[in-house]
């Protein structure tokens, strides 16, 4: 009997996770890597990062990817990536504010400059996960959170929006409606709805995201029978200045 969960997108993601496991097998942190014992973990915890392929408990895994003060952030990331990528997909990673924090951690490791095989494995994982999220009616991590992660990790928004644009089925449209509901408050204040490290000025990704929504969201929200007020929020994104906040559908709440 066919397993209905094994969609092409899920099979691609499973293959990408296996590739991560194989590519980063045997990796360790540098022998002289160090961190603050009172803020990060014990000497025994640190020693685990210098032994390959030993699974970390979730608390230690979280402390490791969140830490910003490794001497060699890239080596530490490579050590944890097989377990970390699986934990991400399973919804076991809980950032303090949003999943863009994971993107910041990946970007801090400069993964795109790693040897070709390693960089390709990370890139394929991100793209495979994003493609699978858009076809999953109940993903472990919301689509808008994965978008922020991927954009921050890669330093670009365009390829992820292009994939979403091409996915015109009901599941992708439902994720879009949820994303707009999550984003509209910030976007109507002309703010990017996640914290960015990869752009000197958040105006660039904010303008790109806003323009994309104005072009593509209305028809897809209609198809989802989205609330009328949500459709008006998208319409308001196309207005500026008094035309926006004097509109009769401007939300009656503090912005």
C-alpha cells in the first residue's frame, strides 16, 4: 500500500536530510574551540562538540546554534548540522523570537563559502524543505517562519518567493493567507516582519515582499475565501501616506 505521505517533495526532503548526514558525518569543532562555561555549557558539553557524530541533547543543541561567540562558528555548525537539520524539520527548534534566528546562525557560518559539496548540501536542504513546506497542509513550522529562515540564511528573498509564486495549489494559498495575517501589522508600518542581519537596510527586502504580495496575494486570498478585511490589508499595502491611514479600511488599532 502506498504511503500517501511520500510526496515528491517529501522524498526530496528526505534525500536532502540524508545528504546532510553523509556530507557532515565525522565533523567536529576545532580542538581548541572554547566558550563561556557560565553562559553556554560545561567543559563536558564542549567536549561533545569535539567528538564526531555523538547526538546532543536538545538543550545543548539549542545552546550551540544560538551561541554567537564561537572562535570558528562554521566548524561548530558543521558538527551539528545532521542533527540540527532533522530537528528543524521536526519542529523541535524553538528560537527566542523567530526562525530567522536560525538563518542568522547559518549566515554567520558563511556556509555559501564552504567547500562545494558542503555548500550544495546546505542549499539543497533549504530548497527541499521550503518546497515541502508549501505542499504540507500541517507543517511542523509555519511557512512564513521558514521563509524568514531561508531568506536570512541565503541573504536573498527572491528565489523563495519565486517558488511560492509557482506553487498555486490550495495548500500553498492557505499558507499565504496565514502569512499575510501574520505579516500585515508590520508591513503596514513599513517594517519587515522579521529581524534581518543580511541587509544593511531592511527597506530592500520589505519593499520586495510588499510588492510581491500586492501582485500575487489578492487572487490567492480570494481563492481561500479569506476575510474581507485581510484583502483590504493587502490593498492598503499599495497605498502610501494619508491615502493609507485615511482609508476607511485602515485598522482601528495602534500602528
